[in-house]
C-alpha cells in the first residue's frame, strides 16, 4: 500500500511550512537571509531493475538552502549602524574566542570602547596608522576605542600658510618727499594669526606681519608690533624675509636641508606665567602657497598640526571601512578599518543563530580584505541591511505548502479506504 508516499509528503510539507514560518518570523531581522526547502524524490531500487520499472516511494527534504541575496538598505542615522552593499561578511570574535560572520551591522559601543554586536561579539578589523591613514592589513584585531582615555596633546611643529601679498604695495616706510607724498604703511596692514600648542596642549597665539621693504619683491616678516608705550619701549625686529621673482612666485626663504620648499622657523616663547617651566619651541612655517600678485592681501589657508588633549565624541565609518573618530578638541583621525570576509561557497556556511554563520569544510576558509577592494562590497554608515524575505512570495508559498499537506493527507485517507475495502471482502 502507498502509505509511505503520503507520510513522506506530510513530513516534507510540514518541514516546508516550518521554513516558511521561520522566514516570515524574521522578515524584520537585520541582515537575515531567507531559506528555501529543496526536495528530492525517493525511489526504490533493486539489483537488475535498470529499466526504471521500480515505483517511487515518496519525497525527502534534500536541503534547506539559504539565499544570500542582497537585502534592501534602510537609513537609520546611527553612525554605528553599518550596511554592506555587495559581497562580504563582518568578522566577529565571539566571547569564547571563536570567529563567526554576520551581515547584521547594528553595532554598539560598550563601556570599554569595544565595538560589539547585541550578543557581545567584537567586530574585527585592521589597525590604522593615524599619521598616514593606511590600514596595516594582514593581522586582524578587535576594534576598540576607549571613550574614557583622551588622546594626548600634540605640540605644533608646522604651520601651513597660503596667502597673497599685494604686489602693488609700496615701501612700508613711505616717502614724504614724493609728489604726492607716500605715507608709511602700518605693519598691521598685512597680518594674520593662528593658535599653536605646546607639549601640554596650552595654546599660544602666533602673529605674522608682512612689511614691504625698499628692495623689490622683498617682504620682512615680524611676529609682533612696535610698542613705544612699553617700558622699555618695544621695537620689533624681523624674523626673516620672503622674496619673490618677477612672476610673483616665491623664491625664499629656502627650507633648511633635508626639508625642501620654502620654510621660515618661528620660535614660540613659553607661556606667561610658566608654572611648569616649559621651554621655548620652534615651529616651521611652510610658505609654499604664498604668492605676490596685484590683488588685495588675502589668506586662503592657515593651519597647524598641533592640538590639545581631547575626549572621544563620535565615530563614523567610511565606505572603505576606515573608522574615523572625532574628539572634543576638533581632531578627526583614522583609528581602524573594518574587515570583510568572503567565501568561495557561501551556501556551505553553517547558521548558528543570532544572525551569525561559521565556516565549514564546505564553505572553505574566508578571504579577508578591506571594503571596496576587489570583489568586496562597500560599507554604508548610518544604515542597515534589511532582511531579504519577500513576504508576498512567502505567503504564496505558505498556501502552496498547505495545499500540498492537505493533498498528501488525502492520499493517506484514500489508501485507508482502499485497505478497508480489501479487508472487508467476503
């Protein structure tokens, strides 16, 4: 009798309904990948029956295959939410030290500064050189940003200046005998200022004044104004000169070897008062962007490389995985780079729950790298990848599975009626 076929159909349809229900239940789960039930027929076989006359004995569940298609990306506005647009998985170090992989990028920052999942797994990535911004690929490590540890102050070593000195400016000393008389140009006419920082992060204001000399294309540089009312009176002396050629391009002062370009050293006096007895220090003013054209004096760039101490205030993750940290002192710098993993056979990954997969022999070992490199996808900060479950399709599949279950139950009922007829033969 054909009870076996009907029973196998009931079991297969029931398993299919389990999978469909699991998909529907996780339609709102971040990074979830839907599964489908794949069936295979069962056929009785015997020696010498190669002509295919043996009847089928039902159906079996051949595989429950996850579908690693891209889910839609929803903007959340939370900078620690990260979506993968394309190929790849985040690598997670679980609490027992083992590695797992996920597409769910709803990360958090714990009290110790660890970037973690909801199950306390740590996000893995590469260390980054804060100076060059380049990731030290090859060795993965947990991403940690201690929020209670300030970055130390950095003493200013260089000022980058870009400005134009008016080529029409006369000798600053003036010429009263000229007709008409040429008045003296106050030193403050061409001036700018910037704060620099000592080794303890204490700011000092640096003034730079430029005064045209009687020599063509030559300007004296001062760091202060004259103060005849001071006791004793202050008469400033220039700290150097800037020279130009007839095309308005800078020709001096040349940087001291091994440096190249045009630099002017400025000695920064210690603060007053100076309770910690800090020494004076020297800052190199880079003048490569300075010109002398017949337009008004204008400063287009004036920056320096020092800062005071700062606390962590925010994190942002770029498309290439670079993690940029923001500090209360205004500094933004790279602190790490998120790594992505790809597999030769994603269908071979083993689902262990909590939006995590682990590698298996069938999946092969992961290939690791930075987002946007090669076949790795790009990251999008402030967004999450939604579940790839199609609710409409799942509801249709559920109705189909229900009908299949009813039909298999009907075959068992029919077989029962046939058997009852045989038993009741007289």
